[in-house]
C-alpha cells in the first residue's frame, strides 16, 4: 500500500512537473516571439536609417559634384574676364599708339 501511494505521489509530482515544463515552454516560446518581433522592427529601423544615410551620402556627393562644376564654371568665366581685360588693355594701348602716331603726323 505504501509503495503504491509513493508511486502515486511520484506520478502526481511528475504530472505537475510536466504541466509546469509545458507552461514554461509556452512562456519561453512567447518571449522568443516577442524578441523576434522586436528584432524585425529593429532591422526595419536599421534599414530605414541606412537608407537615409545612403541618401545623405548621395546628396553630399551630388553637392560635391555641383560645387566642382560651379568652381570650374567660375574659373572659366574668370579666365574669360582676364582675357577680355587683357584684350581691352591691348586695344587701349593700340588706340593710344595710333593717337600718338596721328598726333606726330599732324
């Protein structure tokens, strides 16, 4: 009788332990699902951040290119201005020379 009651008590404890283990497994599975969901959200946020970083980088590169083009255009215009100024000086000199010659002739 005592052996049977010990076995019955052990079976009851085992059943309780199994029920507890099943419950714990359920809780762990739920926690894992929550963590997975958070990781997915995190990856999504990281993806958005990376995209905005890439966009920022592209905008920076485009600005650099644009600034380069502006500098090139400015230096071309500066060169043209210098050339024009030089041309004007030469024309003035020529005019001055001609005026001087005319005065000398007359």
